[in-house]
C-alpha cells in the first residue's frame, strides 16, 4: 500500500495562542496601555524656578542706523539792530528825540527799555538828577525803571537797552563820530538818530 504522508503538526510555541473556538466564550479584555505619569504637583509656598523671559528680538528695521556726522552748525549770530534816521536840525534834534520816546512808550515799549544820548547840551532831566550826585544818578540807571538820559561823554558807562535814541543836538564831529558807533553797540533792537542827515552820513562815512 502506498504511504500517506502525515500532515505537519503546528506547536503553540511557534504559532502563538490558539484561536478561541466558536463555542460562545468571551475573549479576555485587553489591558490598557499605561500612559505618561502626571507631573508631581509643586509644593505650596515654594514655586519652582522660573526661566527668565527671553529678550525681545529687534528686527533690522527697528535698529537705528547711525547717520553721517555733518559739520557742526555755528550758533546764529545776533541780529544787528535796526537804524532809523529822523531828520532834524541841531536846535530841534532834542525835541525830535522826545517825540520819538513818546511814540515808543505809546506803542507799548517799557520806559526802562529806552536810553537817550545827547551829543550837545544835556537833557534837562539829566541836569536835574545830577544835581543830587552821580551816585543817585547812576543808581536810577541801574534800576532800569525809567527812560535814562545821558551825555555822549559818559554814555560808555550805560548798559545795553532794547532801544537807543541819539539826539545830535550839538558837539563836534569827533563827538558825533564817537557817540554814534557807541549808541549802535548799546542798542539791542533799534537805534534812532535825530539830526542832520548830511552831517550824520559824513560822520559815519556811509548812509545810515
């Protein structure tokens, strides 16, 4: 009789567990896979160390680019005072200066802003105040509360005021040649010269 080959036998150790026979038995529920363990809560009152906040990164457009350094700009020079010429004779120069002072005060100038210089006879106010002594006279100048009248010979002692009025009411050309540049240096904003225009121009050597 011919030999019938035997069927190979399958062992559990090689093929795993046997299949559940279809007999109504319930298959065992698989055990859940454990997940990650929760972090341990921090102890009350003692917070854990905190990482410092990283600095904000500035984008290139936020970075200020240094500009080219240009030459230093010099300070603006002080503006020269305006010069106004009022034609007047030697006899009427002082009266013209008085009228100019009145107009200045009416326009809103404070009396202490005005200095009046005479090249000839002194103003009656200066004669009157000097009768009380030079100390009292110059004390009123230093106070700066009123219009101050002075002679060209001592005008260099006067301080700068916004407006200076010069009455060319006499004196030599040399006195006028000294008084006018001095008055210009004492005027902060405006210089008013009352006198003969031809004489003033000839003394200064140029039109005023």
